[in-house]
């Protein structure tokens, strides 16, 4: 999706009838970030500049909003994104051990990306699969009920990807 | 899909679908396709079932339902009409299930639910303990219908509340019904939904919005997710009823981006409802218009707060703002339009209320909190998953009957409710009936309904630190009490858990916590200290252990305690030596030993030991153990004793209370003392009240002052107004007092009555370990 192709009226949905143009442009900002990130894996500067021009919102304000939300990144991310759930249930069932294993295996700390952009390791508040704690998501796919053995197998699998 | 043009059209469609869909003569399986079961293998089971049914030419109706609740045993499936419940399915089971159950009407034993390997399997879903005590209102269709098929929803009676409302009720009647039902907001605070609706309705302005809050950020909660994924139309119907009641034209669902399946299913469902004419302009031929848009969040916990959510919807930073204006007022909601914001679960409860009436709803649950509540039961329980129970069920029932008890039969320690805003409830409150008010009373809150069970292996200080680190990192940073306060509290907690706690840290935590509660702008900050304050309230001794003894009783915190190898349990495998990065484990000819000078308490050896021979002990215990050769098991008794009160001492060693009257001769009193082998006698008046004490020391006084023991009476020589203590006093305080005042005998008085006599020696023998050790051997 190109920034220039964003249809403000379509993206804002049915509430368009009661909003002014400025409100509409503001309203789709987060949606636009999500679209850009979907395509580029992160929010590249030039895309944000284009977006700022397209929506008539100062770049500083675009950046202000984007930087507030944890989900948006300003640096390229790895090909595979491993997200260790650090929710309560996972914490109680030992997610920190899982995280340590991943950190050890890939030589990165939480929140970092390997230099070859193969993997980004992150933690997330809760993915809502507490029944399967401890849980890891690999590129949005949920892998649950991790024991030490299964973590090792998963690490191998991720390395092979 | 043909657009429904009138209320009658919907009625006809509904009647037709009730006959056509879910016909009892067709064999049917309801396979859970919730996120958790999908992760454990639903897609493979699904294709195996389809293939197998196709091979045998059976017309098998496979319904891909939303979350059925028992996530841990997934993938789960129910086979109808037999009603047999299967769990932990694998693709290879498909063949057997079709042969046994679908064709042969008998259960396939291997995949049935059982409590443990030894117990009898339970074939029918209604008998499974996890489902037995549940009552489903918000989750009524979860596990029954395919969320991606609107006809399924209509076939099980969906949209009939809308039909009733549009057909025969005025907007005010709908509002009054919800108000009368006293439906309280399921998002946490429990504000009555009816009142909120009234506020919004009476707000100025023609345009109003209905917003559903699906930003379920609480770690350990996923009830909104199951409604959005498993039964989106019930959410729409609730929103439609709300919109009809308050006169709103636009609706919005705010979903967190971590729930991709929810977004997918909601979008799909909205399109279907639009096509059928249940959303859009002139719904069912009336002049009622309502549309729903989806807004995705972007990973900010604070956006679950109403004003922050609105800011996020508008495309701003998700900062909360001071209220008023409230969302329901003009200028307060999204883009300034009055907005009614409720939780997903709250909306899902509305259709049954309209359909069956407020009185029916009020007959369930407790007087102040009617209805049911969905809880996400997780942590160290056997059956984790989503449960919906009537309000007022006790914690014990939820944990032990539905949850199946604690994993590995360990001891229950606490249950955390309400996520990072709630608190920990200890075992003494296990019989607490759960509703909005009772939880607040014990220092926790309902929150969104997360319940995390903790056992003896969970360190409460670590749990408090965990929640605080969550709120600290999620704090939006707008107001200083929350931004700086949570950071300071976290630093103190980090010191405590790493063995660097200082005297006064607990008081500092309480002080800062109370300041944050008072000074913060939004709910996040106001409730952020709750986990810390509630754990201090109920588990203060664990904090004290961390600070003063450098010890973590659950062996969770690193950098605390002294590591030793129990030679009796050690199997000399050497894994601890290999695990240690600091060469602290040394090997002599026949034993392994941990060198304390090198040990960094990293717990690597503790985790490596296959037989649990590595023990983490307190510093003080180790010293005593080495000095006096006292086995560590004795310390448990000791610790218990040090915390005893005078009442316990009297109970354990009841002594005869010797008394005499004021006019008793000294010689007689001495005879009594000698005869009973005690060192003191109490002097009472005629009412039995204590007026003085006569001890061995007094006999010496009598001798030096040449008082005739045969003639003088007690009244003249006794010590009047003796020091007495209440039985609730700790023995350590009593010892201090006695040595300070130089007395050796202490009467214990309760309500003016003498209930016991304690000597200095009694107390010392309970306090000093070496004395106790000898005493233990004697009796």
C-alpha cells in the first residue's frame, strides 16, 4: 500500500458522516501506521514524511503519536519476530526462563534484533492464551505449553526458518 | 444473503433457521477453534475429521466454534447428539471418534476427560467438573455456534432481543429494563450500565456514539477476546440495544492489536450483519440507523482507560485527561460527541436481559451484583481457562471445584484478582463470595476478571514487583505521581528482591503507594500500587524475610539466601558443579560442597540439581547450624515459637495459679510455694482480683528485715500493683520488659481475670535455641 493511495474517507468508516476533514485525517493516523508497518516491517522515516504531507499533520505530531504506541517501531525488525509472553499467568509458570533461553540461543537481549536481521526478540504484556502458559508467539503464531525441551525444539525450528 | 426489510422478516428467518440449522438427526461435532485450541492443533484435527467423514460418506456437520473455555486441555470438541466431550485431540483420533461415537454411539475412552490418570473418564460435557458449576450468560453461544456464520447466531435465538425491542419496546423501556437489572460494568469498576446509559441519553446533542472497549490489556485476562472471537454478534446486538435505548447512530469497537483473530472475526461479522440489514440505515425497516466501525489499538495498556481510549480513537497520543467532562457528557466523548463506553462483556449481557427480563437477571448472583461474571482462571491450577459463574460463588468453589485444585497438590498461597490494578487475596479469604463489593472489601478488585492462582512456590514480593514493573512500563508519563512514583516503588522492590533491602523500605513503599493512589490522574495510576499494598497487608512477613533475613521462602528471588548441599540427598551426579559459572561448587574425594566466598546466589545449581538436594537457607540459620550443630528442621519449630504470644505459652504449659488472701500468714504462703515448687504466689482480694504478688525475693527481704514469718500477714509485705500483661503480647516483648524491670514472674490478666503465670525461665526456654534444643530432647 502506498501512502498516497490511502483513502481517508474509506478508512475512517461510517463515522465519516459526522466528522470534519481534519478529524478524519487525524482519526486514520494509527490505522495508517499499521498499514505502513505491515508493508515495511517498521515505520521508515520517508514514509512518515509522506504521510505527514498527505494528511496535513506536522511531522512532529505524526512522530509524537507513533512514538507513544509500543506497537510501532522506528528501526528495521528481524525476519522472524519471537515474542515471549510476560503476562501474569506466564510469569507464574516460568516465562522468564523461556526468555533467558532465547536470549542465550540468539545472543540478543529482550527488545533487540540480531545484526543479520534474522530475529527480533520481544516480550508482550499478555497474548490472552493464559490457558497455555508459558506462551511464545513466533510471527503471530501462538506456541504454548512450553517446557524446557519444547523451548529447545522451538529454538531449533526458528533458527532453521 | 437477502436484506431483511421488516421485523417480521427477521422473525420468519429466525423460525426457519431454528428448524433448519442444527437439526438433531444430523451427527454433529462442535470443534473449538479459539486461539488457544488453534495453537494446540485444531486445524489438523479439523482436516482429519473432514477427511475421515468424507471417506466414509457420512454427512457430518462440523461447527467451528469460539473458545469453549477449557483451554489447557485443547483442542476440545463436543459430539452431538450424544453430548460426549473430547479433549487433547490429535488428528489420529478422528478415525476412532467417528467409528465409536458418531456411528456407534459409544464414547472413545482414550480422548475423554479425566481428572488424573487413575480416575474414571467422564464422557458427558455436563458432568465434567470444569463445566458443571458454570452458568453461561455472556458466553452463552461460545462453543455452540460458528462465529463466522450469522445464521448460526440467529438459529440459537440471536437478534430476538433486538426483534423484541424494535417491535414492542420504546427506547426508554429498554433503558429502564437494563437499569432495573442493575447490570454493573464488567470492565472493572462495576459502575451500573443503566446509569451510564441514562447519563449519555440525557446529554446535550443529537449525535451520540456507542463504544465497546475491547482493549483488554490486563495480563491474565482474555474474556473479551473470547466474546469478540467466538460470538461477535452478541456484542453487536448489545450495542444495537444500547444505541436504540440512548438514541445513538454510530458505534465503535476498540480492539487491541494483539488480537488479530478478533479483528478478523469482527470485520467478517459486521459485513454479514450489514448485508442482512441488521446494521446500517433503517434497520429492519424502522427508522433506526446504526453502524459499527472497528478501531485497532497499538499496544498501549493505558488506552483501556476511557479518556485515553477516546484520545487514541481520535488519533492522538493515548493520554488520559482529567474528568469532567465525562465521556457521557457533551465535549467529553470521541470528537466531543457524548459517548457511551462499556466493556465487551457488559454489552454481551444485554440481549438476554431484554429477552428474559430484568427480574430473571436479578435472580442470579448476589443482591448488589446480579448476574454472572466471566473469569479467566489461570496460574497454578489444574484446569485453566474461561469460566462463567454466578456472582457470589466462593473462591474455594472456583479454584477447587471448577479449577480442579492446585497443580501437583501444592499448598494454595494466594489468588490475584483484577490484574495489575487488583490485589492478592490470601488463603484466609478462600470462602469469600466473589462479587464487586466483597473483593473491594478485602483490598482487591474485580477488575476485568483475571484470576491468577499462586501456590507456595510463588514469591509474593516477586509478584508485586512483576505487576509494578508492568504498570511502571505502561504508565503513559503524563502525571508525575504515577510516572515517578511507580519507578521509585519498583526500585525499592528490586532492592528487596535482590537482597539489598533496607530497614524502613516497607513503610516507604506504603507511603509512596498511598501518595500515588491519591495523586494520579487516571485509573492506571490510582490502582497501580494495589498489588504492592495488598501483598504488604497480607504477606508482610515475606517482605520482612527478604529485608532482614535476606531470604526468599519460595526460592524465587536471586541473590538471596545461602546455598548448601544436603549431603543426605545428594546423589553425587556433579551437575551442580557443571552448572556453576563461578566455580563455587568444589569437589572433594566424596562430596560436593558450595564455597560461599565464590557463590553469587545465581540459582544455576539449584535449577540444575535433579533431586533437589541444593537447599537455600537463611544466613542466621546457617550460622546456628554450624555453631551448635542444630539440624535445620528444628528451626521451623523455633521460628514458629519466636512468633508466639503469651497466650500460646500458657496453653502449651499450663501452670497451676497459686493465690492467697491478704490476711494469710507469710509462713503459710511459703509452705504453699515450697509444696508446689514455684517461686511466687499471687495475692487476691475477696472478688478474686489481683492486688499483689509475693516472690522468693520477698522472702529474702523478710529475712534481712527480721520480719517474723509466723506472725506477719501477706498484706504488709507483698509487692502491690504488680506488672501484668495481656495474653496477646509477643513473648519477645515480655522478655524485654521483664529484663528491663528486673522481674522474674509475670501474671497474665485478661478482662480482670488471672489466666496464667509466666516465669522468665519459661520465656527464655522458648526463645533460645540451644535451651530449646535440650528441652526438645527432654519432652
